[in-house]
């Protein structure tokens, strides 16, 4: 088995050879694990992704074309495993304890008061309705449908008002710099 190419081993494995799989696994272990480790920088996640890769390789073994190079096919699957993991983590919005900031960035009472004063001053540039929409959406966390229902407006109108108001505030802020 050791004198066969990776592609030949994969072809044998696709036809049911367990020893071909074991040899392929041994050969690819370091490269695949290193690929994941460089991208996720976490040994446990890299091991999990590595295992997912070989599960997926097993599931899609019949799609391998022995007439084509093995390595690009292998790393295409590895890349898809990584992308799927990133998407899954993004949807779950996981934040590890080492990534979470447990202190308030504005712990200083003077800074907090100044930020509140500046926010109120900026909101004065807007109409009362525009200010309410922005505060409800960005500060209180209400969704646009709730705001629209409270104001007897369409969701599209509320979104458009919020977008235009934010744009005006950003332009005013950029002009002040």
C-alpha cells in the first residue's frame, strides 16, 4: 500500500478497501490537521474538523474521480468542512469566555455621562419620530415590525426612516471631524 499514490489509495478505498483507507488516513493526517489548526487556532476544534473531514470523505468517497488529482479534491472537501463550521458558529453566535469582555468599556462615570450627553445632542438633529425609531431599534433592540405597528407605519417606511436618519447623523459626524 505504501508504494501507491494517494489517488490510487482513494480509488481502492472507494471500492471498499479498509487498508487503503487506513494508509490514506495516516498519510493525510498531518496535512489536514495542520490545515485546520492554522485557520481556527484551536487544537480541539482542529481535531473536530479533521474528524468531520474524514467522515465527509467517507460519505463522498464514490464521487472521487481516479482520473483527477487527489489532493485538490481532498482539500476542496476540507475547505467545505471549514466553511460549514464557520457558518454554523456564526448562526449560533458562540463567544468563548476568552473572547468575551466582562468589563464595560465605559466603566468611567464621566465617560458614560459624556456619551449620554453627546448621544442626546446628536438625536436633537433629528425629528422626534426619527429619534424614536433609532432609539427603539438601536438602543431598545425592538424589531422594525414592532416599531412600525406602534407608529402605524409600514415596516419599509420605518426601515427607510432609520436608514436615512443614520446616514444623516454619520454625515454630520464626519463633517465635524
